[in-house]
C-alpha cells in the first residue's frame, strides 16, 4: 500500500507544481513576493500612568510617566541575536505628592510572538525624594538623589504603530547612603506607545 501511495503522491505533487507554474498571473501581479518581516523598532514615544509603591510609604499615589525610545543601534537578521542589541531610553515619572525621577538608559526587547513582547530596562536616574535624618511619615527615605532605574515590561502590539505596555519599575538607591534602609519608589502601571 505504501509502495503505491508514495509514487502516487509524488506524481500528484509534481503535476500540481507544473500546472501552477503554467497558469498566467493576474495583471499587475509580480511573480516575486518578498517575505514580510516585522519592521525593526524605530523611534517610539510612550505615555501612561502608574500606582506608586504598592504596600509602602507613598502607596497608592498616582504617577504620570513618559518615555522616548530610540531605534536599535544596529540591526541583525538573526532574531535571537537582535534581542541583545539595546534601544536607548529617556523618561520621567511624575508624582504630584511623592517622589519624582528622571532616567536615561537602555531597553532590551524580546519578541515572544508577532504581537507580544517583553522588555528589560536598566539605566541611571535622579530623583527629588526625601533624604536626611528627618523624613515625613508619608514619604520614602530614598537615601540619596542619584541611583539606578530597573524595569520589566510585558507589551502587546495593537497595530504596526500602537502598543500597550504593562510596566513594573523601581528606583534603586542601594549603597548610596549610610541611612537606615533607604528605599526608592516602585511603580506598577501601563503605557500607550506610538512608533514613528
């Protein structure tokens, strides 16, 4: 049975291939169709909101945030290798009643599917938080006004231009002060992104 089915299948494939090649193409259609690849990240602007420091001082305060991301410094054809090429970012987190900060750094993006991606960010940051021996009871003791910003994000591409990104970010002041247990703010929120 297999000896008969395999030659029959091979003959059908060969016949259908030669039949398809002999058919004329519709007017205006080229026989060359390039593979469609998702376009590499370009300049992107993101704006959104977040809840400040859940479960601690400054908890529940509303943050407004904005960020600009550059294109990757260079592009690679290999999807896995391309994840190691960062995009640079510049942004800020504005809290009217709590700690505010601005940051600059790098963001690495990993595409899980064509629409879902994850990101990791690391950079330097400056804040206007409370430091010194006397800290109001409702404010964080950040220890010092310079540190690092770390972030993790899960994003969904809504179209080729728009994306929605859920973000967890933290301002770290570890090791920058002798004060007892300095703690930078952590924000949980979402941003809407637009790619130019």
